[in-house]
């Protein structure tokens, strides 16, 4: 069994790692996932097979976990039969569920010793946080999830990771969001898209940011679902479209007139009212419609393909560009792809982020790019963080790149300064 002193050291290292991630977190950072793993009935294993054999099983368990996860993930043995995995830099919160499934598979194979085969029973608790969060929040959520798994008789419970705070805090945020939308006190940040053929910035994505009067900066992954719940996504989208168009007219034209992309929630994709208020905004601000791009997720098209295609086709006829965000994350179908009313595909960050370490992600990036080009669609790669990834995308004939390598999302004044100071030689 793990000696008490060694157990205390391991748990201390786990807490210190978690503390470091929390203290260095930022609202724009990717999220962090946590898995707590409990081996069921391990005392019985020790009593039947002996403590020495039990220790070998636990050591093999730790080795299996370390071999299954990347060097960026942190794996700890917290006690005799307890393990923890910290998953920093998660670009998609539901990757936590995939990680739990991976644990279930790698520890689900039989353990062989002598003439005996043993299969472990497991319970796995999971948690996810993004932006500013506390150690207690993450740990308590994971502990509750672990208890839920034990109570349900399942290895782990698949979770929809949205805001996991108290009802009282959610209610307070709802009230503040109503006021923010009414008084237009939210802010747009802009992240550039760089043309990989010319090396110049030609587009930017508008990203909504909000600072709660009571809680400080709140991640969009938390406040956007709340806005959907209170039925004010149309108000947010109208404000974002009008603000983005107005502010885009203030950008320097050193690299030409940049276009701006605004995200549209799934509930509005098939709503004819979307075309009306987009057209009104274009008319009010007297901007070329081609300078506005609406980004929609692939899944939103699937919900009502006929209605979505008709609505998006009408918007395209108005001259507005359509971009399909998060492409390749699970809905892709050639059956609809050949008719999709779009101008651009955005390769999901999860493929780009690890394409140099994962041959599968590299192949997917090439396939999506080649397929898009065959249908006269341009391709944007999100999540570009290094020069090596940038050059790999150039080799893949990708059209545009977006990510922290060029710039994190910036408020209007800082984005204008970034454009004025941009030098392609710095990045290429």
C-alpha cells in the first residue's frame, strides 16, 4: 500500500498543481478538467491476493494512465486506491467526458498476474471550469460527480458542462445580464484572421466579453448559455452585429478593408428575422455586405436543414458571407455538404491544437482543407499557437489562420493598435 508520507506528498503535489493552474487562469484561457478515479472494493483485492500484489496492481494502474494521456496532463495517485487527472488547456468542455471514457477503457482491461486475471471496478467523477474559478469549486464539483456515479451504479455519468454554480448566483447573473443587454454595457473583442497566402490580416472575429458588476469577468461559456435560457439571444446578436459593423468602419485600412465575423446562435439560424436585422444593420452603417460574415456551428444546420439552408441562402444573396464554425466535430455529412450555403469552413481547434503530435488530426486537417477547396470554400484554422503549426497549415494549403500565435482577442482600441503595428515578418 502507498505509505502515508508518500500519499501526503502526492496529494500535496496535486493541490499545488491545481493551485498553480487556478492562480494563473484568465477569462480568455481554455478550460481545465478534473477526473477523480476510485477503485471499487480494493480492500477485498488486498485481502484475497495480498498487499504486495495489490501494490503491483496500483502501480500498473498508474502506468496505464500515464501511457494513455499526454505529457500536458497531470496524473496523481492520491491514496491507496484513488487517482486524479488534471486536464489543462481544454478547448472543448465535453472532452472531459471523452477523457473519462478513455480511463474506463484503459483500466477496463484485465490485470494478469501469475495464473490469475482480475478486472477492476471503477467510479469516475468529473468537473470542468473555465475563466476564473477556485480550487474548492473544481474539487467539490468532481466529488459530487463521483458520488453521482457511485449512486447510479455507473462507472461515470456523462455530463453537460455548463455553469455549475449555485442557483442564487445564476439568478443574480440573470438579473445583471438583463441589465447589460438593455443598457448595451457588454464589449466586443476582436481576434484577427491572417491570410496565409499574403501573410496579412484580412478578417477578424468578434467575441463578446462581459464583466459582471458582482463577480468580475465572466467567461462566455458561462454567460452565453444563461442568455439563451432567459430568451435574449436575439438581442445579443443584434447588438453584436451592429457594434461589429460600426467598429469595423473605424479600423485602419493598411491591409485593406477587413471583414468582421459575428457568431450566431443555433436558435436564430433558421429564423427569417435574422436576415431582416442583418440587412437593417448593413443599411444603417452603410457597409459593404461582403465585409460581414455570420459564423454558425455545424450542429445548428442539422437541427432544421431545410429551414436553415433556405434562410442562409437568402442571407448569402444579400451579399453577407457564411462561415461554418467548429467543422469536423461530429456532424459532418457529405449528403448535405454539397449543397451547404457557405463561403468558409473553420477547422475546429481540437484538430489544429495537436496536429503535430497526432497523425490523425493532421490527416483530418488535410482532408477538410482539400474537401472544402473542391467545393470552392475557403478554410480557416483556429487554435494556432506556434510557428510550427502555422507552417504545417501552409503546407496543407489552408487559407487563413487564427489563434494566440498572432494575437489573443483584443478590445477595439488595442486591436486597432495591433493592426497599425502588424508586421508579417514577425510571424512568418
